[in-house]
């Protein structure tokens, strides 16, 4: 089920809120209500994968109970392998088969498995819990709150990647506690903002991106067309994913739950290190704490730092998709982080406008690689952007690009809006209602466009 559909907005969400708030006085029953709604939400996409989701949750919980509070390393390792094995089977089996085929020259069959929606996100959450349990940083939870920590439907299928300690303690809080009006004001405004970014901007950029990147497979784009493609995808990806995050944070607040920040105006970054502190923050923190630091990080010499950074970012790229272009995108960012580190050590910082421009050019070039179907078309687009195929053509859809750029650069992050700018007021309620009504009417014009990160 998609957030930006009339059935979700007009039927599922109101009914779920009604059931939850009727049970608000009972911690047990409001949790059951939210679990039931989350199961319906996930099953709406494809009920065949519900046993997989519940199976990973159940196996992880049982193994956690059998691990002697994390002291039994083989049991913890088994739990991690179960979750990694599920993710690898559904997401990477055909990719690995292709790699073996290319290396050996043997023709191998493909499984052609359907990718369960959200598997990358809930697998990472379960793995993080097991690792924290091993480290002594997580308790043994009862089954109900443990399952709910994974299942809460606002974040279930596309994040943020929420850790147990960020969410489980909130389940015991009375949703009727002080600040209820503030939370609902913020929730409605954030949901409407995310809906508008998705429906009015990201979804209109999508056809521009798809058409130009498809053409680049068979023909050379002009200078203007190449920059249109690159900029359109740069803004589409951010607006689409940040829209989902804002809607998720808003929906969760309607149930009295606070999800972590995932974006903090990343296109204002003035270095690559700054960018990764602002972009997909929950993933950045995950790969830092569970991959980069265990690989040695920056505390075991320069060689270990370079290897850890490149390997971490390559895996980050592979997490996004089973393809070599994703791996190359991750390595590209790893190189950027390494160069950034050593440049900052020189003690000769660039002027802020120049640092921003260099960072954005690096990020935009990376997004071309991320979006392109192969290295050939990515190289062709980058050559055209560099003017190597001439300087002809014009920047298409420039009004849409300007609007997308303004929103991407200058609209504050969800938590900044929540903490500083949104408060109960009749004018805010009126504006939110108008925006939501416009978006609901826009949604009714055709089939909804799935969020980009659903494929990851």
C-alpha cells in the first residue's frame, strides 16, 4: 500500500487511527492494533511475503532468547546469517549467478525471484539488534514490542532504519500524554508536505528522467539534455525519498511515536563528509557503526582507513541494488570521502560557495552513475555534461527544475520543522488542508507512482 493513494489516505489511515485511539488507554491493545494494521499494510502489496517477514522476526527473537543475552556468539552469528541469507537470496542471487557466469563462461539459470518490498530495511534492523545484543547494548524484549519495532508500518518498507532503542521504549508511552495537539499539528503538516513533494514535484520529474536516461542507452544526449537528465534525477531522488520520510515521520507522530531524522538539507553540503552526515542519515549511521568502525575506521592507520572507507561505501552501493553501477557509485563516494579527509588536513579550506559547488558536482556525477542502466550510458551522459559532445541543446523543463531546486535546497528538515516552525494554529490547519486536498485530487488523475526506494 502506498502512502500517496486515496485508499490509504481516505480509508486505511483513518480506520487505523480510530482503532488505535480507541485502545489508547491500554498499552497491550494499542500495540496489537498497530501490529494488525501493519500486517494488513504489508500484505496489501503481496501477502505471499508476509511469512518471510514474520519468519525473520520470529527466528531472530527466538535466537536472541537462546543467546544467553548475547554471550553465545554462534547463536548470534546464526541469527545474522539467517537475515543476511534471506536478503542475499532474494536480492543478490541472480547478481551473484551472473558474476559467476561471467567469470567461468558457463551458462547458469536465473532464479528470477520477486524482491520482497522493504527486505533491505527490516533485515538491517534485525541485524543491528543482534549485534547490539552481542555488544551488551540491547536487552531481551518480549515478543510483542520486539515485533512491533520492526513492523510499525510508517517505516516498514522504506525506512528510516530505526534501531530498537530509538523506538521500543516509546511503545510504553501514553499517546495521550501532554503535547498531543502539537504532535497532531506537526503530523498533519509533515504528511501534507511530503505528499506535495512526492505528487507535485518528484512524480512530475520522473517522466523527464526516465525519457532522457532511456534515450542515452541508444543515442548521445546534447549538453542541455544531459544536464537536464542529471539535475532532474538529482532532485527527483531527494524529493521522492525525503517525501516518504516526512510522511512516515508524520504518520508515526499520529500514533505518538517519533521516528529519527533521515535528511538534513543534504544539497547544502560543502564537503562529502558533510553530505553523508545529511543524506540518508539512518543508513549512514548504520554503516558507520556496524561496518566502518568494525573494519578499523580511522583509528588503525591510514591504510586501514582507506580500505575500510572504500569497502564500506562499496557495500553501501551494493545495498542499494544488485548491479555493478551501484558498487561503482559507492566506490565513487568512498574516493570522495578519502579525498575530502586529506584535503581538510591540508588546512587550506575552499571558500564556502566553491566548496558547495565542487561537492554538488561530485554528487550529481555520482547520481548519473547511480541511475544509468549501464556504464556505457552513464559515461555518455557524463561526457555530454562535460561538453565533450558539443555545447548544443537547452536545459529542458527549467521551471520544474527551478521549483524542485528551491524546495530541495531551502525547505528545512522534518525535525527542524517539527521542533521550530510547526505549532497548532488555525491558519496552519487551513493551509495543510488545502495542500492535502490538492494532492488528493492530483492523485485521482492516474495510477500512483511508487517511491523510488521501494526497489532497494
